[in-house]
């Protein structure tokens, strides 16, 4: 699996089968190996184990062995591109629940405007929470990869430092929730 899916892989991810080629035929000018002597008819037959030469048997060389597959180090679930949308919808759902619970008490325009700000703020807060969780995952992965590939980490350091979309959305949602509290006072 690739890093995009939350885990690292060692090797190609498939079993590598070593290729065993038969020995090359002897060139024509090389002396032929004399055939094994045929036992005479009057000699008793040798036991079957006498045919096997003592010591190690010749084997084909193994050039590469497949690496064992390591267990996943990443999270069990990887967030996809629709995760922030799902977080926003969850925040909107919580906002609608808050509106339904407080709808009977909102009598003036300011109270209804505060409820609208609560719905908007909770939707943005849900999206920001998912984006922050993804950012934390990337930071942890960056810390793990710093040991193995320090040059690759430098390329993403500027992306994760400073004002990220998750942090900006978090500030905006807190400001909108502050507006909701300010309007309804």
C-alpha cells in the first residue's frame, strides 16, 4: 500500500519468485564427461543410497527473497476527500438540533439571528475538526518519516506550519459562534 492509504510498504507488495534457469549446455569444444561405469552382471547390485553423493547437494542460487509483509502502522481508517464534508454535515445536524430545541425561546430577530449563527458556526466547527484530525495524522506521519527520509519531510514542512485551512476554519467558526453569543445578549 502506498503512503496515501495510511501505511508504508516494504518491497513491491507481491511475492517475488526467484527464476531458476537450467544449466547451460556444454560447449562443443569442451571435453565430455565420461559416462558412469556400468556394473558387471556378476557383481551384486549396490544399495540405493550408494548412488547419492555424501555432503551438500547442489542447489540453484537464490538471488532475492520476498520481504515479509509488515503490519499496518497507520490508523485503521483513512480519511478520504469527502471527510470534511461529512464533518460539516454533522456540525449542521447538531446546529439544526440546537435550533429545534431553542426555537420556542427565540422570539426576537436577534435571537433568531443568533440561532442562524449557531448553525453556521457548528457546521464550520465540524469541518474544522475533521481537517484538524487529518492535519494531526500528517504531522505524526511526518515525524515517523523524518527518520527514514529526511529530504522528503522538508518538502512538506512548509505546508503544515503556519496558517493551514483547518486552523483558518477553526478561527472562523469560533468567531461565528462568538457573534452568535454577542448578537443574542
